[in-house]
C-alpha cells in the first residue's frame, strides 16, 4: 500500500477587519513564525479611512489550520489592550488544532471560545 502525501497547509495570513464593538483579527492557514513576521512588518496602524484601527476584541480562527507558539504570542499581544480595558476577547470558531495549542500553552483561558 502506498501512502498518499499529506497536502500542505495553505500559507498563513493575518488581517484586521472592523467588527461589532472593535476590530476582528482574522487568521488563515499556517500561523507560524514566518506568517507572524510578515504581519509585524506589514501591520497597518490605520484603517483604510485613515483613522486608528482600534482595539482587537475578537479573533476569527475559523480558517486557521495551524498555530505555533509564535502565533499564540501574536493572539495574546493583539488582544491585550481589550483585556486591560476589562474586556474578554472572543476566539471564534477555532479549529481543533488551534484550540489544542491554546490549551496546551495555558492561553485558552484568556478567550471566550465561540462556535457557530
């Protein structure tokens, strides 16, 4: 029996979109050191209308296939202002792999996990 190759995860991407009550951080594909490095280099400081982006109040992880410790640090850092202001960021529709990494690192408790 010949094993079929494991398909590669899609390249990672991170972006911001306006959401209800603040900004939503979106994750797609492999959120690893390379993805985070690109994000940190390209992260917009202002929105398309020229105003400040605002506070990240939620993370949409529905399209994330992989998250490593660098990605975990990104989520904690990007949602820190919301926690300091007394909020609790949402983690929306995380894959099993993403949720497992957050649990293993002890960071899952920083988020309200929301699934549709």
